[in-house]
């Protein structure tokens, strides 16, 4: 009997152990059985029944399958995580061959789990992790995991590397991290953690990499973080950390890389940081720090990069920095530094980047700066430097970027500025430079951007454009050039922007082939004494802005100008042009401003301009225009100043067209013509109505036959198309077409999720292209974008499912009185969302319709952009040119750039609308009639800002950014530039 019991024990004990690991229970009656020979048959039968699950399926594989069941795996990245059909009686772990799973050499232990970049999502319970006690490496990075990080991770005490970066884990960082006493790498970059930084992480002595950057951690940096003994890399930037930078960080004698910027500290830089003897990279930019730069930082003799820009640091730049001979990058820009550039900088033989822009520095630039052999970037703009640039600048190093604009420099451009043969950008505007561009720029074949406007340059342009094959942007305006624009400008094949305006003695003719430049977008040559005729526009597909006002041009306006299908603005004012206004100009699809005032044009205003949906201003004042002003809406919003000075022109907003304004016979004939036209229009309307009804019936009958498909993005449960369609109406059949009174409505999905539904119609031949683009929209995730949760579609239409925004949109609340902090929060939120679309999505996704009604508020009243990308989607729907889209990405390649420019313009309008509580809705026109100072005073008054308030400077900054956004396309900043400019506001963190 004793032997039989002994044989039964090994049978029952593994069964109990496996049942606990696998999450099922063995009936207690089995465990309570008395060992007797009469019970021998039962355990044998039990084992036979459970042998496949209990003996041959290891607990590790079962735990991984349980883990997989919690995940959202839209890309089916874990498709190989399945059990084989036939199980072998082996001691090896079945899951060792699964993707992301790493086992030891015997396949008996799992030591690594790498699920990075698998497009996984969902919340993790962590209940399966206790099985993996031997795990050494755990990588969950670059996914969309959300909610709380499970504390059970901290029971994996053998972990050496834990990477949870680039997810959406939220809440406070869990307690217990100090349990991982073998941890070497902890990377939690780019999540949504909040609350304090975990102080107990400092108890992990082997730790070498600590990354808590890019979340919402708040409070001070724990002083305990100065106690690490082996730490090499610490990154805490981009949170809401506050308080003073702890001087204890100076005790980190092993750290080589420290980034703690983009937070909201107080006080100064601790001098103790100069004790971090191994430091090679230090970044405390954008951190609200004040006071002088400690000279003790010069003790960091291994330092290669020092970034302290965008703070409020003051005082002089210490000469002791020359001790850091290893220094390669020094950026102290956007502070309050004064004094001069130390002569001792000549010792920095490894320096590549010197950025001192946006300070109060003055004096001359030391000649020794030109002798730094590695210097490739010199950015010292917006200071008070004077004198000449160093004579040898460019001769001893391969300069790539030079920006010395907005200073008080004099003299000529250094003759060796391009000697290194790699100069890309030369920015010299708003100084007092003199003489000509030759010979300094005669051999700058690599130059991409040249800005010398607002100086005192003189002489011929003397530029050999055939040697400037890479140039894209050239601004020579507001100087004293003579001799005309050379004809070989047509050889600058990459030129996009050219501005030579306000060179009053330039003279010459407009080069004949100027419009043939394949990339030209902006050509500005106003107030240059240019004469002759306007050359024909035979090839001008990319031209957007033409400014030729205040010249001596004669002849007629070429009919071929209608070839410029991208044209937004044309200024021909104050010339000697004659003839009629070409009718075909009215067909330009994007034209916004046409200024032909102060010429000798005659004839009527073509009525076709009334059909233009884009036209904002048609200025024909002070010509010899006759007849009546068209009565269309586009003309009704124009001011009378656009039409005055034409004695034979009548109609609103000028005098009525009767009596002397229009002869009786002509008036009678006009009435007869109008009656006949109304008859034709009525007939056409009836026919159109009948055709529309027939088409609609056929269209919807055809639509019901399409098979519905469902695509879900992260955050939406796995509904079927039928689940979603039934949610629209309780009586919907499986293949029915929901019919909404509007293109947008609210619906409640089966699990109670409330969504906003957007209806899109498309053609069957465009389903693939358009659905690919919707997938790009769905993968765009940002705090300030409404989430696209998924879409259901067939061959003829789609329903886009968005997060429901319960607090309405900005247009509904635009006239609500708000304090400045609230307004600034809205503006910054909109800018961040738009910046993400433009610069973090690849390819970029233009919003396309940025306006107050498309800024909505979530549960916490944070602003979010709605309906982004839909204009590109409609472009895909309506395009008749398949080449305009990228078949792989759905990118609208021919118009994306234009739409990005339009987004920036609309942003400027929106900012001004927010600043004025909805009072300024046509900013471009208002700016033409009201001075900037008057508008600014009005804004201060509307916001109840006293003259002594520090908020005035913040509002002025935002106001200036808005004006930049509504400037001409070539001068508009990118969204990254807007973010950088607005970051000067102390309330940027919202």
C-alpha cells in the first residue's frame, strides 16, 4: 500500500502545480483522496484525459497565450503564437520558436521577450508575469499599451533591461521598481505617466541607463538621484518637473549624458554640476532657468555638447569655457546674455556649432572665430553685434550655415565665405552691409538659401545664376542694386522664391524665361523701376505669388496668365498697363488677391469673377474701367476702395447703375437679357433636379449591394461592420445603408462607446487609395487630435468613427470671455496638434480646413483638432489625375505643400480670432487698413490687460506669430518654427 501511495504522489503534485500556473483548478476531492488500491484507476483515467494540456503544454507557453488574449493585435504580429497540432513529449518550451521569445540554449527557460514595434495595444493585467522569473530582457517599446503599468513587472528580479518606451502607459509610476536590483537599463521614454518621479529607483546600483523623458511627471527631481554609482545616461526632459535643479546631481561622477531640459524649474544652474567629471553631453534647454552660467561648468573637460538655450540666463559668457577643448556644440541662444564673445573661444579647436542668437550680446566678432578649423554652423542673429564680420570667415573651415541677421554689422561679405565649398545657407538680412555680392558669392555653387534683404548693398547683382544650381530661396530686397535682373536667372532650376523688391534703381526688364523655372512659387520685384512688357506665362504651373507693383511696366496683361493654375496673389498695381482685364483670369482656381489698381486698364469687369470661390480682393481702382460691378457675393464683401477712381464704373458699393451711369437703351436691353436668362436657368434647374433624383435612386440601390468591411484602430474593440451599422439604427438590416440628415452625427456602439460618425462617399475605383489614406489618419495619435477609432466601408461610401467630444467646439464658444491663460492653452494645443500633423506624420498630413468649428474640446476641456486630413481625402475622391496620389501611401503629392501653407495661414487667422474673442475674422483685410499698434491696443483692451502687466509681452509675441502666419506664403513659418517662437511664452506648457 505504501508503494502505491508513493507512485500516486508524483501524479497529483505536478497536476496541482500546473493547474495553478495555467489558471484552472483541480477539484479538491481529487487531492483529498486516500491512497488505496481501489482508487488507482481514477488518477490514471484523469491523467489520460489531461495529458495533452498538463504534461506536454508548458506553463510558459500557456502564460504567453493568456498574455496574447489581453492584447489588441490589429497587425496580427503574433500570428505564430499558436500551439502545434501534434504535441511532442519534450522537455523543451514550445514557445521558444515564437516571434519575440528568446530562450536559453537548452530551450528550458525563457530569458527574453521582445515585443517592440509590433503595433500592439490594450491594457496589461500582468497576472501572467510571475511565471517568467528568469526573464532578463523585457522590451514592450514602440506600441500602444495604455493604462497602468502592472506592478507585477517588478517581481521579475532577474531583469537587466526593461524598455517600455513609446507607449501610452498612464497614471503614477508604480511602486516597487527598487526590487529590480539587477536592472541595468530602464527606458520609459514617451509615455503618459504623471505624478512624482520614483525616488526608489536610485536604490538600483547597477543601473546605467535611466530614461523618464516625455511624460507628464511633476514635482522636483528627487535629490536621491544624485546617489547613483554606475549611471551613464539620465534623461528627464519634456515633463512638468518643477522646483530647483538639485545640486546633488553634481555627485554623478559616472554620467556621460544628461538631459533634464524642457521642464519648468526655478532658480539657477547649480554650480555643482561642474563636478560631473565624465559628462560629455549636457542639455538643460527650455527649462525656465535664470541667473548667470556658472563658471564651474568649464571644469567639464570631457564635455562635447552643451545646450542651455531658451532660458532666462543672464550675465556674460565666461571666458573659462575655453578650457573645454573637447567642446563641439555650444548653444546658448534665446537667453538674456550680454557682453561680447570671449576672445578665448579661439582655443575651442573642435567647435562645430556656435549658436548665440536671441541674446543681448554686442561688440565685434573676434577674428579668431574665423580660424576655428571645425566650425560649420555660426548662428548669432538678433543681437547687437557691430563692426565687420571676420575677414577670413570661411577660409579655414567648411562653413555650412551662417546667420548673422538683425545686428549692426557693416562692411562687405567676407570674400572667402564660400571657400569651404559646402555653404548651404547665408542669412545676412537687417544689417548695414555695403558694396556688392561679387566676388564673395561668385563660387557658392552649393548655396540653397540666400537672404541679404534690408541692407545697403549696391552695384550690379553680379550673380552667375548658372553657378547657383541648388539655390531655392533668394531675397535681395530693400537694397540699392542696379543693372536689372540678369537673364540667366532662368538657369537657377531649383529656385522657388525670388524677391528683389524695393531696389528703386534696379531698372531693366523682366527676364523672358522667368516663368519657365519649374519650381518657382514666388517672384517679387515691386518698386524696382522695371520697364517693358510682362513676358508671356507659357509655363508657370508652380507660380503662386507675383508682385510687380510700382514699376514702369506697359502693354497688356497677358492672357496666358491663366496658365498659372496655382496662382494665389498677383500685384500689378501702379504701372502703365492698358487693355482689358483678361476674362480667363477668373478661372484661376486658387486666386485670392488680384491688384491691378493705378493703371490704364479699360473695359468692364468680367462677370466670371463672380463665380470664383477663392477670390477675396479684386482691386481695379484708378483705371478706366466701365460698366457695372458684378452683384455676386464675392464682390459684395469687397470695400469700395477697390473700385474708386473709375468714372464710368457703377454698382454697389459705388453709385447705382441708372441715369448717366447706364444709357436707357442699354438698360432696357439688359432687362430683356436678364428675363431670357432666368427662363433658361429655370428650365435647366428642372432638368437637373430630375437627373439628380434618378441618379440618387440608382446610386443608393447600387450602394446597398456593396459588402461592408470594418477597420479598427487602437482603442476600439473588435466590432464587426454589422455591429457598427446596427448601432446607427436599431432597425438596420445587415446590408442596409444608414441615412443621416447631415454628414456628421453621434452614435452609440454596442459596448456603450459614444462616437462621432463622419460620412464619406467615394467611387469603387478609388476605394484602395482612399482607404489607405484613412488608415494613415487612423494611425495619427496625439493628445491634441481627435482620435479616429476606425471606419466601416463598402465600395461606395465609408463611415469614419471618431472619439465623441462632449464639450462642443471653439466656434460655439468663441465669444465667451476667457482669461489669458485659457486662451494661451487653446492656442498652444492647436499649434501642437498641427505641428504633429505637419512634422511627425510621414508623409505630412495637412489639416486642410483649420477653423474654429474644427477645434473641439474633450472631457478636460483640452483642445483637439477635428476633421484633419479630410480635405486631402476629398481631393483624392475628386481628382481625375491618378498621378496626383502616391499609390503606396495615398499622399496628395502635388498639393500637399500648398495645403501646409494654407494651414499656417488659417492658424494665424484662428489665433487672431481667439485673441479678439471672435472679433477679428478677416485679419488679412483688417491689416491692410489698420496699423499693427492700433490692433494690439485693441487686443489689450479686450483682454483687460493693464499697461504694466507682464502678460502684454506674451500676448504681443503670440500676436506677432499670428501676423507671420498670415504673411505671403514664402514668408510663412513652418509649424516647427511656430512652436519654437511660441515657446518663448512662459505658459507654453499646457
